[in-house]
C-alpha cells in the first residue's frame, strides 16, 4: 500500500480532494492510503509517506518540504486540480510521482 500525504495550511481544505482521490483509487483498485494534514502537523511525519503533494495555498513551503522529505517525491498540486477537487487528476499526478 502506498501512502500519499496532502499538505495544506490547516489540514481541512483538502478534505474534498482526499475523498475524490479515494473514490477514484477504489474504482481503479489502487491500494493507496491518502491523508490530508496541516503543514505544522505534517512536517514531523514526512518520512512516513511515499509521496507528498502540496496544496497551492502553501506553495511558499515547497522548497522547505522538499529539503525535509529526503528521497521522497514532493510536488505542488496544480491550482485547477486542487480548487475543483479533481480526484482522478490528482491520483494520476501521484502515480507519476511514484513512477507507477
């Protein structure tokens, strides 16, 4: 099972995207654990995840998180995917990040 972390400012604004991602992963029979956390809560746990996706509202933290998540793929979620909660597109981004 692959673990995907979505990081946003407080951990709540990504809940709809997480739900849509989980629905799509279930349909496609992908074994993903998808979790959303606020940046403060996420930082100490970065090593526990296989891929880290950053919400556009905290794009300022992208470089810092990349440095902290040594060896883990870290990418910004495009605004259109995030704002419209496009779960399928977010899963496709995660699959590319994981090399799957």
